C-alpha cells in the first residue's frame, strides 16, 4: 500500500487535539441548557481526545468536567461551588451526580511555607 500522506508529527497531533478540545467544550457550553446528554457527549469526547493525545485540558476547562465521574459541570445546576477557609482557602466544587468534591486552592499562603 502506498502511503499518500505522511504521518503527522506529535506536535501536529497535539495542536489538532487542543483545538478540537476547545471546540468541543465550546459546543458543550452552547448546547447544555437545551440538551444535557449532548453536552455530556461533547465533554466525554474532549476528555477522550485529551487522554489519547496526551494534551491536558486547559485549567478553565478542566474545572468544567468532574474529575471522578467525568460529568460536564455547570455551576448552580449540577455542581455546587463554595468558598471554604478551613485549613487553607479553597473553592470546594461538589459534583452533584457523584457527590464528590474537587478542591481548588487559591491564595496559596507564603506564610505557610516559611512557618
Ligand atoms: Zn462527579
């Protein structure tokens, strides 16, 4: 068999994957309010493409997908967002479909490191 196209380089693959992830997550956001299943499908695809191509989801998008069950999260609809200050200030993001929490630390104190 004659190969007509050369195999894309790892960088090309990553570039394509990153743009597809962005597009899928954008689409998920667009359709969520009308069709949650479709939004979930887009999020699953974005996650799968990221895993296959070893592209990490950008931070803002990573927070839109439950780390544990992969649900597409929409604050106030299927996830709860609370600010907590016990131990260290963080955002507690609770996924309401699996009830597990993701913590996002903010204001990492320099004091704690020197103490
Ligand atoms: Zn979950």
